[in-house]
C-alpha cells in the first residue's frame, strides 16, 4: 500500500538578512588614552583576554612623520575589477554605485581610520594623495590598506599616519572595484568590524574590538608604567628571574618606587665594557 506523500513547500526567503548589532561607540577620550599605549602592551593584554592575533602583519608606515594614533574603523571592501564596470568614465563627480570610493571618502568623520581590504593585492594602488588628503581634511586619524598606495613621494611627507605594503602608480581601476563600505572586512589577515579601534605606533597596526577599548586603555596604562620601571632595572644589570614577568614582590617594589616619587635607577655598563 502506498502512503500519501506530503509535499514540503520551500521556506520563503527572509525579508532581510540578519545583521550584527552596531559596535559600541568608543569616545575620543578613550581613543586618546589608547594612542599613548605601546603596541607591545596592547597585544599582550589582548592575548591575555583571548584575542590571539590582532596585528596587521606585513604593513609598514609610508609617512616619515610617524606619530601614535587610535581611531574608529571605517571600512572599504574591494573585489576584483571588471572591465565593463571599472571604467575611467565611471569616476563621476557625483555619488554613484560604480564609484563608491569617492562616496566612502566623503563619509569619513572626525576620529575615523579608513581600513581598506584590497585582498592583499598590491598590483594596483588602493588610492592616492588626493583622496587621502581629503580624508585628512575631514578629520580622519589615519588610512590603512593591505595593498599599495600611489603618490608615495607626496604621501611620505604628510603629517598623517599612512600604512600599506608598498607604492605603485597603477590606477585602482586596473585591478580593484570598491564593492562595499563600512561592513566587516579582512585586512592583512585580521577581521576588522566597523567601529573597532585601530591603533598604530612606530611598530604595528593593532585592531581592538570596540567593546574592549576602555578595558584595554585601563590595562595598558598600568602595564606600560610597570614595563618602563622593569626596563630601568634590566638596564641596571638585574637578571630576569623574578623581575620579568614581574613577581608579586617586584610589583610591590614598583608600587613603592612610585610612592617614593620615581627616584632614578642608574644604568650599569654592559658586561665586558670598560
């Protein structure tokens, strides 16, 4: 005997795709505190809290006038260019879906850091001097790509943080299409969500989840202070055992040193030096 079959109707498509809630807004006061943190303390504290690899590996500062900074991520996502879309005549002087890069630049607000996902493809420049200058004038705190920029000579003289993998004159249109703005991206192998804090110093670019920003500022201020104290003691000739990482006794000695007004700790001469 054949049993009747029940036809299953396919579920209707969702009216909208679920979205992650927006990141908490990180105030400028916290950004300013984080800008003073060292990347060493910051990455160590993030590791302790479970963030294993927050550094955008392989990027170097293009601007000679390096200064520490921290800002809120505004993201730009590239996909490979296609010849029927990425034409020179699509560089319109009014907002256009085929020229989202100009739109993104004009969306930048004070405190933003533009982070570009160029698929780690440096064959064409992510952008150049004109757009970067415009963002600087709009109050951006830096611009970062895991690809290249053009106009390297001009950019290297700007008093503005610019990080990339190198310089090429090849126009973006040759290889890159700006597909989306202010969405989660990957940059140099690290996830970046809009509103994350982007920290830069002379060594690295580090991504801090927005919800951890204030906690990181608190932890790094404490860590950087004791690390500076420990460095003085190492320069004074002390061994690492019990000193670094600091034991409970060493932490107490640091507190007493602070209470005593941070007296000088004279450096010793390296062994064998006359």
